[in-house]
C-alpha cells in the first residue's frame, strides 16, 4: 500500500486548477483515476480525501498502486504505507464520512437500502409525535437542536462502526462538523437516472486501537460508503 499527498506546486496554482475535469467530489474521483492507469473495468483501488488549505486543494490518497504524477503543476509525495499498531494505542483521527444505516430492500436489485443516520433519527422523532415535517415541531416543545442531533447520531454511528473496525471511540471528545446533504450525478449515468443523494460529515477526535489487524484493514480499505466521493479515508496520528 502507498500513502500519497498531492498539492499544487508553488507558482503553478492556476495551471493546476485548469487541469481539474469538473467541480465536486465525483469530479475529483474522475480526475484522480488518471493517476492510476489500468485496463478498462479495473476496480477502484484507492481512497482519497480532499481538503482546502489556504484556498488550495490538498489530496491525501491511500492506494494499492503507487500513483503517477498528473504533471508539472502538481507536487506528488508518495511513500509506502504499512501502519504498525498495537492494541491499546491511542490515536488522533480525522475522517470525512457518509454515515448511513441499512434497512428495507431496493425493488430493482433486492439489495438493502442505505439511509442517512441523521434523517432516520429525525423521522423516528417525528413519528413518535405523529408529525410529518421537522418544521411542524415547535422549538418550544422540546424539539432537539439540529446540531446536537447531528453530533449524537454521527458519534453513535462511528462508535458502532468501531466495533467491527478494531477501535474504541472516545465519544466524549468526538467533534462532528460540516454536516452537508449532497446531490451528485455520475458523468456516466443515463440521462433519466436521478442524481445520487447522500450526506457527508467531518469527524475528528481520539480513539484506542483494539484489534490492530481489523483497524489496519479499515485504514487501507476505508470506512463507510461514498468512497468514490472522497469519504471513508481516516487520517491518523499518535495522540499527544
């Protein structure tokens, strides 16, 4: 595995911006594919996370193959990635995630459907009060603050995922921010296909490694869904 950092080369920021195919997370995904040339039909074998630093894009990538440079306008730094972790080790983390729960079946393919955990929590609270819309619930009648609902549902989601991914989340210090519903159309989608709808959220805090093998697998294969849209890559460092 390889860990890479891709940034615009100083003095070439405008040229770097012009090389991007399209705006949005899926545009990032399409453009980054060019760093991993392969035969048609090859499955995606990389994760990525885009962040804005000083108004400029910065990409972290974890991949099975070493990426190729996209050109002189970009600075690509790559090194082997083989985390060596021990049970009980405490780490600080950052993660852009798409928190979902699965229930119900899609009649088209029989697969279980993914549902936004925040929207599901809102639906449950509304159903308990026989309401259909969040706006119908007066704030003066005990309606939860939306930020508090996002914080609690997404923290609980990450804690549950940690049970399978080999870590224990310190829920008390988990920070949840930038909850954002998204609508994104794939460039290859038929004209009559509805845009994909999902939500992303940024999570950060500290965790304790419980199962190093399961945790390493999560670091290299991602956590949750919407990986083609830049979700699922957890960045970690040893906690201070």
